[in-house]
């Protein structure tokens, strides 16, 4: 690129700039070894002296250091000072939806992820993916070099028939469409049903990424207030009478962000309202494996007459596998499969085969027992911690990955999030889960798996001292 003097940059300078950007973006991290001089020279067709000059420029800029006989390594970088009032500063964006999504995708070993949406990694580590690779390859090596089937890997859909049958949801393989996680399933439903200007209902507070998807589709999004035992049915009835929405997106169990569960009485009333109005209910159940099979689900009571059921393995196996599914009427499943073909061609058959092998192994049932045991223990400990702190807890489930809590003396949890972020504790303030993200919220989503840490005690104590 041109230099400030107007002269054209040399090849060495361009190479140094490129590597410098990778360091700044975190592609190359502190302690990483740069590719060898010979490898870079051969890869790009540069002279070796050109690569040497580029590395020397990186050394002079304080980005890397040479280690005799070993190579060049990335140095720790001092954060650039942010201009006063810069809205891109994390402390100023703690309530921003896109910022929170970026935080969910970061790996920050130095921070305590109190607002994380996933269970702790060590809870999932016993389902080691490396154990299953050879078994996956043996199930059909040739197919792994081609696109997957239209509805998804047939044996996994058969496994899901058995799995959902344990919940009491009776389906056939033709009613199941495999997707690339629950978010891909939500995308497909929105693309199929939601035209620009269409009115849809959501839980409020609710899943912030769903809000973004619906707004991107041009939908008119209205919130149904969430209560400790499920949606506010009186508010739902009023909205059905006055707004005539076609879809209602909800989470019956382990609701994100409140951790609340739907009661059987409310489930019956919601389905009655759906039968009285032309309402289709989209039930997202990403934490199904954390809950008892007998827990109340709208799709089980309705048997997919007025409901669409969405599931995922991201929370119980691995988010990296990106395998989810939709259960619905077979005609709709076929239409959604056609839509998916236009968007993705197919799913990842390798990942689908991996999940199928994991489901068929006896280890899966033992994994669920351990997972639910850990969650129950962590929930009890987190509730006890909240009580000691004097927090108000929205819903007290015996097993909940999330607690929706209001800290005493805090009227805007975004300010609390900013204060704790300075102590390397990341929170999820309530306003990002609200349709009106401009309104202050007392509430925060807290991950019970991250709450048993002395760092949290210290950070909250520091915040209390700062308030005087």
C-alpha cells in the first residue's frame, strides 16, 4: 500500500503489513511462531532476503521477537488507547446485541464468562470427539467426500425418532430435517414463513439473536412478557385478538435468558389459544438434554399439529459440530429441505454422522446423567450465592444453566456489566434480551457454571465499594 510519503510500498513492507494485521486481529496470538523464512518465501514466491526484511520490520515495530535457532514469535501487544467517547469501547457496548454475540464467540482465558451462553467446557469434555472419528469414517468413507442427503443423514434422523419418543413426541424420519444448529433452523423457519411487514410474537425478554433475525427479515416483532412459569397468557390472548400474528417463537424449558420453565397449566392454555386463532408456535429447545424427559413441552402436548419443534446438540455435545434439527409436519419438512438446498446445498454429513455415532454409544446416557448432576449442583450453589448477595432471582428451577437476577442497589445492569468488565468479568445485561434495548434493566443473565469463582466475589465486592 502507499506510504505516507506517497512512495509505493516495497514487497517486504507489504508482507510486514499483512502479518501485522493478522497480529492485530488476533489471527496470530501472543507466543505464536511465525511461519519459517523458507516456507513464506516458497509460498509467495519471494526472495528469502525479502522475507528477512519483512521480519526485521516486524521486530522494529515491537510485534515479534527473534529467538536464536528457533524462529520469530509474536510478542504480547499493548492495547491501543481508545479516544475519549469512542462508542466502540467494550465498556460502552456492554448492552449492544452485536457486541454480545462477538463476546460469545471469543476465547478469553483471562476473563470469567459470567454471561456465557454455553456450559463450561469441562462439563462436555467426557464426550471426547476424538474417540468417534474412526467410527464415523467406518460408517461410509466414500460419502464423506460428497454433499449430504436432502433431509440429512438418515440414520441420525432415525436416532432422533427414538430420542424424541423418550420425550413423548411421536415423529417419523420424514418429519425431521437436520440443520446446522438451532440458529440455522430458526433462519429456515423465518425465511419460509415471515414476509416483510408480517407480525410475529416472541418471548420478552428472550433470545436476542432471534430478535435480530426477525428484524433483518423486516418483521414487525411484538413481545409477550415472560413470567416465572412461562409466557403471560393474558397478554398473549390480547395480542392474538388485536394483532392477528401468524407465528409465536418461544422456549418452554430452560428459557434464555430467564431460566424459567413452562407450567403444564399454561401449556394447555397456550395451545387452546393457538387452536382458536391461526397461530403456529415455534418451540426452540436447545437445552433439552439438561432437562428431564417428562418436562412440559408444547410440541409434545400438541404432537406438531400447531407447533414446530427445534432442537440442537450444541449445548450438550459441542457447538463446533453445528448439528440441529426441525421436527414438523412432513410436507413442511420437505419444503424446508428444498429451501435449505438453495441456501446451503446440504448439511455437514460428517458432523451428522459424528452425532449419530455419539447417540448410539452407551456413553451418551452416562454423559446426560453426569451433565444433569453437574447442572443441579451448580444451580443450587448459584442460588445460594445469589441469596447471600441479596439478589432477586426471577425463577428458581432445580436445574437451570441461566439465572435471571437483579443485584441489590443496581437499577441498570449495563452499568454493573461495565464495572465488572473492568475486573475481567463479562456479564450479559438485561437490556440486550429486551425488544426495547434502549430501556434500562435491573436484570442480568448469569451462567451458573461460572459462578463458583473467587474472582466473582472479588469483582462484586469491588463494585459495591465503588458505589460507596
